[in-house]
């Protein structure tokens, strides 16, 4: 088996699409409306694999983040360039501790989910 996708509920679809498409580099490949209940938006990575399903429940504007979910993680070729982009957008982030062997940051998406950006070596 292989992972099909991860679904996350979002509050502001435009802000979330900006984050995952314009910043992370995923692309929207499919959108499905479930009547008045919800809209599903599927994002793929550059290899054409589904990565994330964004779900907007119509009429619901707030969600409680459960403590069972950890974070999403993405590889980037140049972490310093990513940090420059994050800082230019005014987003808060936290870096890995210097004593660790891997380089990464954590940044929150518009819905408060942790997103880890790892430098691919």
C-alpha cells in the first residue's frame, strides 16, 4: 500500500491555497463540491502524487486542532531561501536546534497546522 493523501480541514481556502501552492509548491488538480456541505480541493506534488485534500465545511468557521495530529513535512533544496520567503511574508517560524544533524524549520499554515520544511541533502 501507499499513502493516497492527507486531509485537513481549513477555514480560509484562499489563504490556505496561497500557502500550499505558492509557498510549498503544490498544485491544485481537482475540486469537488459536496452540495452545501463542503468543498474538497486536492493538491499534488511535482511528481503528480496526491499530497493533501483540503476540506472546507461550509458554514463552519472554527475548528479545534486535535493533539493526535503532528505535522506535515516537505523537502526543500535550499532552506535559507525558504526562510527568506517566510520572513518576507511576516510568518513566524522556529528553527531546528543547532546541535541536531538535520536542518529544518517549522512554520504554521493559515489554519494553525505545523508544517516542517526540511533541507534535502
